[in-house]
C-alpha cells in the first residue's frame, strides 16, 4: 500500500517533525490471534516549500517542478508543460 501525508511544520523544526511522524507511522501489526506480525513501514521524502519541491530530485527533467520556474509568468522552454496556457511568447514563435 502507498499513501502520503504532507506536513506543514516550522522551518526550524523539520527533523523533530520527521522523527515524530516516522515514530507514529511505523509499528508491528498483528491480529489478536495471529502468529506473525507484519511490519508497517514509513519513509520521508525530501523537504520542500510545497508538494512539487519534495519530488524535484525524482523529476529532474521537468523544469516546471522547480518552484522558481513555476513562479515565472512564462518561459521559452518548448518542453515545459507548466506554462502551456500562459506562454503567449512561445506560442507566437
């Protein structure tokens, strides 16, 4: 199973929040009469200012993943999908 939790924490306490989240989300689970417990595991992604920042290293080829790029009003990158509706300059070329 895969799921995500996005936390907003003070910038000076990310390690504390990450440790507390992992502690809460990792445990052994067994039905009351089961002989074997199943380990429930969790992992942390990179920290970022928003969801896309957390996945920047996995999507390095996507220029729009970088927050600085997304905040630009337009761009000239022909492969950019973020500015596709906003980029009149590229469309006119």
